[in-house]
C-alpha cells in the first residue's frame, strides 16, 4: 500500500476535542483492598491510596496516568468482594469515610488526575435494604425492584438460565414461595430495570457521586441489565464466540438472558444522567462479541457509553494472527469518532505477565500504550506483577470463582509487608523482595520506567494520543506494524512479538527513516527503515 497521499487526505485530519479528556487517556485501575493499607489492618484503604498518589500523577516519579478508577469501595458483605453493594451512597468502613473520599477526590484533582468509581447497577447485595424489603413479603412496595417468578408447573426453576459463576440464575426464596433472579452469585439479586423506580434510584446514586466531584463511572456488567420478559429458555450454544464464563461451559447461548436489545434503553438512561454534568465519562463493561459491543457505544450517536471495554486483547493468545485480528476487528468495528478501550489485565482474569509470560511484559506494554485508544492499566502490571501460585493462596479461597490470584497486594518495596501494610496482608504478597516499585524506580531499564516513557510519549504525541490507525501486514512474520497519524504527525509503531530477531520489510511505508520517539529497548536517534532489525520482544515507535 502506498501512503503517499495520506497526509493530504481530509480523512486523516484529527480535530482535538478539548472536552473529551479521555481520548488517548491512560486509566489506572486500583483494586482498593490491595493497593495500600494506611491503618495496618491488612486491607487497603482510601488513606493508603491518597498516600500513594505520587506513583500515579503529579510528580517526576509518576506514571503520568490521566485517571484513577477505583473498583467498588461501597459497604458490602463481600460475597463478591465489593461487587455486592449494600449501600450505594457510603464508603465501606474498612476503606474509610465519605470525608476520606472527598479528600481523595480533592488530592487527585490537585494533580490533574481524574477519579472514576465503579457503578454496579444491575444487582445489589442480598443485604441491601431494598432487597431486605423486597423479600419480606410479596406485596412489599420494593418487591418489584427485583425479578421474581413462580416455579414451573413441575416445581422447577422458571427458565434454564445459567449464572455467570455456575448454577441456575434462579434462587428459591422459601419465605415468599418464589424464585429471585441473580446473573452472578446468589448473594447478588438482579435489580429489575423495567421498573422506572429502579432507574430513578440509580440516577440518584450517580448524581450523589457526580456532585462530590467524581469524573465518571466504570459501569459493571451492563449486558446483564435486561432479561427476556417472558423468561424463555436459552438454546444450546452453537456460536463459536460465546461470552466466557457465561453459558459457554455448559453449552448454553445466553440469548434470552443477556445482551437483550432493550439494554440500550438502560445505557441511554445512564448516559442522560452523566450528561447533566459536564466532562464526565462512562466506561461500559460488557462481555459480548465485538460486533455487539460497539452498539453499546451508541453507534456514533453519542447517546450511550463514551467508552466500552474491548477485551479482545485480554482474551487473545500471544500469537501474531490472533493479536492482529483483535486489533483490526477493533479498528474496523468501532465508530470513527470513538476510541477502543483496551485492558490486558484486570481483577477478573489472570494477569498478562502470567498468561503471556513475564518476558512479554515489555512488548505488551508497548502494544497497550501505542494502539489507538484508551489504555486501562491494572495496578501492578507496571512492575510486571504475576498471579499468585495456588500454593500460597488461602484455602478455601476468598473468591469462589477463583480470582484471588490476580488480586494480591501491590508490591511497593522489599520490606516485610511489601510497603502495602504493616499488618498481615489479607492476601499474600507474591514476590515483593524481587519485584517492587522502589527497586524499579531506581532502575532506568525497568518495566516501570518503560511504562512512564510510554505514557509520556502518548501525552506528547498527538498521533499516539488520538491519531488514526493503519496496519501494515507482512512486515515480518512476528512483527505488528501500524502507522498512527494525526494532522501532520506520523508515528510508525513496530513490535516484534516473537522470541527471535526480526528483519523488517518496510518497503510499503513511504519514508526512508524515522526518529525514535519511544522504544522498549535503548534504541534512540535516527533509524533507517531500509535495514531495520528488531530484537526479540522489541517495540519501537518512530516519528517519520
Ligand atoms: C464484573 C466485575 C466482577 C464481578 C461481576 C459481577 O464483571 O468485574 O468482578 O464479579 O461484574 O458484579
């Protein structure tokens, strides 16, 4: 392909959108129990997070991320570790108080760091007063805030639907003689989003936090918001591409129980509330195929999510064909004005240093932070944290779905407690003696420094932050190559995902040489494209 005409194409002019601070942003996910413990009880807290803000933004030792996203910090009986909320407008006592929260918002904003919360709109805890009321009797005014159904004529569950973590979505309530629905654990009854009172209550929750200065929400499991009103049985699964953990193993296609067309009414409602407050962002979480995910972004109409997690990279093996397809599908399917949102690790999945191997961590960081889109980092990935081996994890596990391994405490230094706590950490530290922030901070070749350099390059380069993306194939069997372009700036990104050196054929690129903008190696200065050989795992961004 010739790129000769590209710079002149109006198509490639990218207009900055000052109100859309999230374009090209790096968002840092904190799992609050595991980030920093200020009071020594072994569990992270808000004061701990406030003490560690230097790591994120506002100092020359910072990663330089644009936003901090906190997994849930609301009161919760912890059946799903915070994703089962018993009060939407308070802070769990182990994390602090509303005053601590206000102080954290202020401290973040003073550093130009945005703060996002987790909104869990689809289910509450069984201990939430709404559900306590709802299950108290069939004629309680809150009954219809949840989804209840009578047994089938044989006494069985009202439908064959399976919950995300296994078993039926239906739980029998002895006292009132009906089943209630839960898409996840039985301790997380689903709210009835067909009830306008529920929609209004959740709008008030959002307003409560927006008024406290929150810059947006990551919206949990939205694809489960609406279920078929007739409770029709799900058919056996025949699709090659199912939602992991939902239906797949049991061979069921969640056709009637997930991702229903009217989920878009729910999203539009949430968006309308967010739009009451300027500059706020909603990032949707939906484990649905990419073709359907992009519809959660409003198909370019601007009335649904601003961003939605694209988990294709997270689910991809470290193989050229798969990664290429994940990237190209994402580029091809997202509306032109909407950025993909990539994450390669989070609190629900094995960390990528474990999945792909620690030796891939540098190339993975390069990929995450040079692709077009919003990059969501999961705390600890910047130092290459790996999953805890099973032998050091608690038995029985805290999380029944087996996610303790990726939720272990942040490793700040090599001291006992890892700089995370002075007490007993709630989950064990994995390898803080050999992998920690303090050591890597002092080492310019560390992974931590690479993350800092990559994020800085994104901020300084309009092409990386918000430029278009165009791939070049056949550069070398194991090399991913893409041109990022905004206005007059062209940045060619190359990453060798293989374990051996790669001789690149860049004859299709209309340039002879480029200046290194950022690299995973110590390569610098001017590089000739005619004879470029990338080392194993090497990534280079060249300004053409
Ligand atoms: C989301 C969360 C996960 C939680 C589930 C139910 O997928 O990321 O941790 O268990 O929703 O709320």
